[in-house]
C-alpha cells in the first residue's frame, strides 16, 4: 500500500511541476515581447550567395570529375 501511495504522490508532484513549467513558459512568452525594445534582436546579415547555400565553383566541378575518373579507373 505504501508503494502505491508513493507512486501516486510522486507522479502527482511530477505532473504539478510540469504544469507549473508550462504555465511559466506561456506567461514568459507573453511578458518578454513587451520588453523587446530594450534589447532588440539584431537584423540578420545578408549573404551574397543567397539563401545560405554555397555557390558551386568550376574548381568544385573539376574535383568531382577527377574523383569519378579515379573510381572508374580502379574498377
């Protein structure tokens, strides 16, 4: 019987803690934007290559061709 009481009380405490955590997170999500003017986020820096992807250079194509030729030569 003591094990059952311990199980229920332990799970109850965990549930209450998680509910409190969710409530605090939701409350902070409403409060923090009000103070965003104090420390605003920096504007993202623009990348010259667009969308964060690196542009392929002719040198890369040459290296790929050499690697393929090396694999074919070993086969």
